[in-house]
C-alpha cells in the first residue's frame, strides 16, 4: 500500500488513498480518504444517523460550539472566509441546499427575521429609515391622488391577506427600488402583493412572482 497518509495529507497531495483497508460496504471508493477505519460515505452515514437519533444532544452541542466560535474573533474570521470561498466555488450546490431548506421550512425565515428585529431594534430602525428614504426618493412628484390611493390600497391588501390567510404578506416592487442592474419607482403599477416567504426569496431580483 505504500506510505500511510493522513486524510489531510491525501487531500493536499490529491491522492486517492490514505490509511486503513478498503471499506467492504463501499468497495468502489477504494479507500478514498478513509477516516478511522471507515470510508467517507460510512462516516457521513453514521454521523447523520447519530444526529437524527440524538437531536437534542446535537442541538445543544451545536449551540455550545457556536457560542465558543463567536467568542473567538480569529476563528470566526477564518470560518467566514472558508464559508465565503466554499460558497463561491460551489454556487449551484449551495443554491440547491438553500432552496431545499426553504421548501422544508417555509415559516422559519420570517421567524428568524422577527427574532433579529427584537434583538436588534436599532438595526431595524436604521433599515426602516433607509427604506423609507428610498421610497421617498423613488416616488415621482407627478403621481396623482388616485395613484397615491392605489399605493395605500396595496398595503391595505397585504394587511388584509395576512389577517385572512394567517401568514404574512408583503408589498413587493416588481422592479426593485435598489436593484443590482436596474432601479424601479414607487408607483402603483410596480407593486404586487405576495406572501412574505416569496418576497424574501425574491430579494432584490427583478420579476413578477
């Protein structure tokens, strides 16, 4: 078999083998980056199974690890850099995972946003003021009273639908006020009333939902 390499050494040298014998369950992997006598596939399977069986312990450990991480500025900076690099190099995979998570947890983004607003009222006030300013700057002076009434009706409709359906609705700008490639106006024909979860997914992207 030759020199036994650690998993990290094998990855750096782009070698398919490290220490341990071939996994009998996944022979086709040929010992690829084996860890502690189990191949990567087996190790992941065991880890995921343990996490499912011990959800409370897993959640507690993750919370503990996160608290430890945020108290170490150097490690936190390194992790953010690694995450940014990974996301840049695996855009499709990251996007697919995000979409899958949103599909399975449609209510969580709104809950996270609400909790963030409660914990950081100063940031919420700053964002509100910034968006209000953007609306004012993007609201043409030539709008008539009927136009302004139609805008108010859109926000009334969002409030009414929230009450009727039991989940949050937003007034969204079809052409975002501060889009990446184009900026729209705060006018009646640029507004649509859509579920909050769809508005969060849409973000500053252009298009009708």
